[in-house]
C-alpha cells in the first residue's frame, strides 16, 4: 500500500480521467516535465502541503490531516481561453463534488480557491487555472496507509 496522501492524489486523478471529458483523459499526477502543444488541454494533480493535528488521545491516537491539493488546468492561449478554462473547471468541480469523500479516503474535499494565469513560457502560450482543494482525512499515528 501507500500513504493515504498518495492514494488521494491517485483517486482524484482517476475520477478526473473519467469525469473531465474536455481533456480527453489527459489527467496526470505530479507531472514534472513540461507540457507540449500535443498534450494540451490537460489537467495536472499535485499534493502541495499538509498540516496535521492530534485528533484523539488514548491507545489509538489519530491525526486529523489537512491536505492542500492543486488541480492545474492547461489550455492553449487563444481568444477563447477564458471560456475554455471555465468549461473544464466546471467538469472538474462537478466531478469532485460528486465524490466529496473520494470513496471514503477523505472526510471532505472542499474547493478553497481558483487562480487563473497566462504563460508565454511553453512552446505555445498557455492559460492555466489552478483549483486548490482542502482535503481533510484522518489516519492513526501508527498507520499512515489507511484512512479512518
């Protein structure tokens, strides 16, 4: 098995592959290589940071975890990039909302913000929307591979 954080990242990637038809299954987890014109539009899923706190005392101590997960939507920067980004973001948001607990891995997955930017650094200029989700999940201190 793997850390629940990775399971969450993989789950989000999997549900977006089927729920976001506008990117034709180009949904990647933690992509580190630059995107090319051939694979845009695309959605990239990253786990950025995580905070935690003690949830319970006693023999089975649990951690209440808050994971910051980013979903970056890339489209070609054309005259319709705002509309293109918004259309894909609709599918992303509705897909996550339909699986609010990520099949039981999380207590909740809440959209906390969206940033939209334009970049001329790629081989073709791109527009990017970053949707940030706060994912709350719980593990015991001795078992970080199982969500409770």
